[in-house]
C-alpha cells in the first residue's frame, strides 16, 4: 500500500484554515515539511508538518530565545 502525500499547496491551505499566515515551506525531510509561519496571535513560528495528514507534529516560536519555549 502506497503512502499518500499532500503537496505544498494543500499544506499551506490547511495551515491557513487553522489561523496561520505568511506561510513559507522551508524544507521537506521525508514525510515532514519544515514551515515558517505567523500564528494567529502574530507570533512567528517554526512548524514541522506531516505531509500525510497535515498534522502539526512540532511547533516552536521563533525569535524569543530558548527560555521562552520552556516557560509553560
């Protein structure tokens, strides 16, 4: 059984529907896309998105120092 994969356009559309904008696909690593986007609060984010289902596997704010991501 083959693996179905979404293209960059479908990934961008899915992220837009979830409130992201200024979406830039930086890289593709196997079944994962590495994406930079601005979140719904205006926060720049780095996302890792699964190309099979457009789920966000990992997200991290950009430009707020390492300490920021561990404060919650």
